[in-house]
């Protein structure tokens, strides 16, 4: 059930921003972007209703859909710089606020016993179950979503969710048995600074992941999960380095960190604000979406042959397999 829509606003397209490097569509697109937040969904069995942020182009459509899963604990609306960019290039995006977000003001005791992976997976599938209701409730959105072209995306913990929805095995939290939780409505995955092997995955799970995936990371983007050792930066890109060949793309930022200096997820993350790094990720991830959700041959050619190092004065490298 869809309960409430608070606001709809329009963001005009603009390509100007300090530090942005022009790589494929790293500059903001020509589409004006509409934003609706919060659109609140009542998912059965959820601790509280689920607010989602919806963005969509002002044009006719229909447009492919990207559903974005936030990083662990991240506050609301901290990925607008990514999702609004995709919308400006012709995508509808929907971003749920998962129950572990600090914006929900839960303490550890409130979430005790909750399987947060399962909760997030349910959120992401319920959004697709509710598309008719979302379209009907949001002015100007009706008929804009192409239901056959959908990507799962996410940052950090959210990257694990995007991969699980597109075929990465996980372990049942009760039985510890391997389970397939994929939702075949999600066709491809876009993973920003994801995760590697975790205790809630079967050993070697990445070696059996065959989906099309874009993965990004940086050489200062260490795998600190709060438990156990800190992993070197390639751990964050297991979706590229540990998966078999076939429609896999990896973007590596020299000196890139987990939060781009506070541009996503954590405004207080510290470090240098990295508009350049985030722009390179936005551009190359848009190329992946164009190639695999829009069947754009120019985008596919870019993915397969572009010298991203030369385009970025060796700030970034782009690998494919």
C-alpha cells in the first residue's frame, strides 16, 4: 500500500560543477529531473513504513529503472548526486530508506534479531511489486517506467544487495544453508565500493556469479566492516576481480576513498572532497547502464575500448573481462 507523497520538485539540468572530468556522460544530461520524496510504502512485516525517493526525467519516456540501495547506516537522500545524474540521462531511479539508516533513529536494541540483508532484499523486491501504485500516486510519473529494463544498484552494503538480487549466493541466516535470493526482474547490477567475501556468503560465491556488473572502487577504499581485518582495496571490487569473465567492468580510482570526501553517504567522512572521482564513476556507470539497459552500441563500444586512463590523466583505470 502506498500511503503518502509529500513533495514533487523539478531540478533543471546543468553541466557545470567544479572538478568534474568529462568521461562519456559524466556531465549532467539534458533531461530536467523531477523529484518526489518521500513516497511511503507499507511493506508487510516491516518494522516501519518505507520512504522512497523517486527521480525521473521530464520527457516522454518510458525510461529504464534503477533501484538504489544505500550504504549501511547512511542517512536519507545522500545519493542524490548519483541518482539525479542518471535521471538527467534518461533513467527513473527509486531509492529506499532501509531500516538500518540512522535517519530512522533506531538503536541497536531496536534492530536486534533483524536479518538486515533479508530486510533490504524484501525492500528492493517490494518496490518492483509496487510500481503501479507508485506511478499512480506520483504526478507525472505514470507510464514513464520501462518494466523490462531494470538495474539493481548500491553502495557498500547496498552493493551486496544489488549483487544478491542479480544472482550472488547468500546464506540463510537461520540454517546457514546456501540460498538463491535473486529477483529476475533485475537484469544487471551497478556496484559502487561494494563488498567482498563475507560470513553471510557461501565460500566462493563470487566465482559463481555470472551476471553483467559494473563495479567501482579506489586505492584508498579499504574494506573496513567493523569486524575482523581491514581488507585491501581490491576486496571492495570482488564483483569484478573475483567473478568469472563475461560482461564485467571495473573502474579503479587512484586515491579514491569510500565516500568521495563526504559527497555520498557521510558528509562528515573527512578527506578531500572528490568531485572529479565521483564524476568519473557517474560517467562510466552511465555507459554501463546505456549499454545494458538501452542497448546503446556507442556505450558498449566505450565500455569495451575507451582509454579511461588517457581521458582522466591517469586518475582512473577501467578494466573489462
